[in-house]
């Protein structure tokens, strides 16, 4: 095999490995978080590429390649690392899913869970997007905020979004346009 052909083959195989949703899962939570999810959220699954519709999967992969649509790692409350997780649960008798968003913070050796979005029934699964500290405004510009921590956008792709942010005391929500 010629050197040029070998280089092309390596490039093609590398592209396939990186672009395949089955290559390396970006939805692997740390072990302690997996244990917490298994024990306290039985029946709930983390939102993954496979959870999304084909159109939403294509949109997600074009906008956020190699990122998990259901797990965010950031500094959402203070300087400590925390995790925002979108969890879904299939509805046995309905075509919808239940979805909730939970924040996990380390409190010493334990994890503290805070429900940011209570379980609700949805026809289309939302994804999570981490936003840096900064200035944001509502979709209609009627409200403006400034965050000093990372923020969490709960997004229904190509439709609507909700910005969750820490105001120094509690999480608040802002209707937002993604």
C-alpha cells in the first residue's frame, strides 16, 4: 500500500470513528454519579443521541459534535464543579416521555440533588447546553440578566428554550431563544 493511500485510509477511519455516535459515548457520567442515578432515579435514563429524533440528532451533531445532549459539567452554583443531567422516562401507554433536569453538587463525600425542572410530559425530548457566565436576555428582550456562574439552557431544538441560572441564592428561569 502506498504512503498516500495509507494516509487517506487513516484519515477516513479517524473521521468515521469520531463522527460515529457509537464510537465513544460522551454520555458517561463519573462513577459516583452513575451510582446515584442507578439508586435514586431507577427507571430514568440520561438523554443521549439515541433518545433524540433523527432531525434533532442531526441538528445536535452539527451544532455540538462529540457532546452529550443530556449531561453538562460546569460551575453552575459556585466555583465547585457540578453536573446538570436531563433524565427521561418512557411512558408505557403514551407516545410521550417524562423529562426532568436535576443538578448534582458534591457536598463533602456525598452528592446533593436539586430538581431544576420537575418531571413533565413531553412529545419532544429537550437537550442541555452549557452557557458561560455573561449577559442574557429573554426571547422578547423584556428581561435582562447577568450571570456570574455557568448557565444551563434547556432546549427543544429548533423551537424554544429555557435558561436556568443561579442568582446567588437560588436557580431562576428565563424564557430564552436558542
